[in-house]
C-alpha cells in the first residue's frame, strides 16, 4: 500500500516535518509520496489552493491502493476531493483538523463527512488553537461510524512527536 503525505502551507515549519514523517512511516508502506508545493519551490509566502489541488490531483491520478496522511487544511482539501470522487483512498489520517477554517469559509463539512465509509483517524491535540480535540470530536463523531479519534496532549498546532504519530498510524492501519 502507498502513503500520500500532505503537509500544509509554511515551507519552513512543514517541509522538514513532513520529510521526517515520511522517514518514520516508510517501513509501514510499500511506497511514499510527498506533495511538494509549487509555492514552496517559487518561494511564495502563501499557498494557492486551487493551483496546488490541481497539481496534487494530477500527481496522484496514477496511484491506487493508498492511504492519505494530511495535516491541517490539506485534510480539508482531501475530504472535499473524496466527496467530489476525485480521490478514493483506502483510509485517511488527518492531523490537526482546522474546523475554524471550515467554519470561516462556510464549507459544507457535514455533507463531506456524512456516512463516509473510509476508515479515518483524526489525531488532534487537547488544546490545538485551530480546534481542540473535544470540539473536533463533538462536531464529527456522529457523522460516520468509520471515524476514530485520538487525543494528543498539549496546546499547539505543531505535531512534532513523529514517533507518537508513527505508533498511532501503525496501530490504525494494522
């Protein structure tokens, strides 16, 4: 099975992190693929969602039998792409789900998540400033029986404990 890794926006804080995640997870999967963003290459400060989504969908068009590991807003884009039937992963791991972004943009998240048959693991910090674990669980648990939630202690949006993430993902895909 393949692993598609999606970090978010800021190159300085995410590029090194997602490469470390890839190294730690490599023995769990047959192949890994990191989405390297166009704006990272060009040095732009912010992501162009539409452009990056199109590039991503073109790059994974050939992939079958895969798992998506997405942090923050890329989890939102993954869910939207799954709902629109552009992606069909075997399972998903979403880290630091940004429900505030979903609400600000008035995304129809209930429609996107409702009755999902894709096994999905949500890893969220107790007091993630983007969305707390309890808030996330309260918003999503009832939308699908395929969802699992794991609470990680602390109060940042950076998920620096890659060994912990590897253990959680290993248990989830086992």
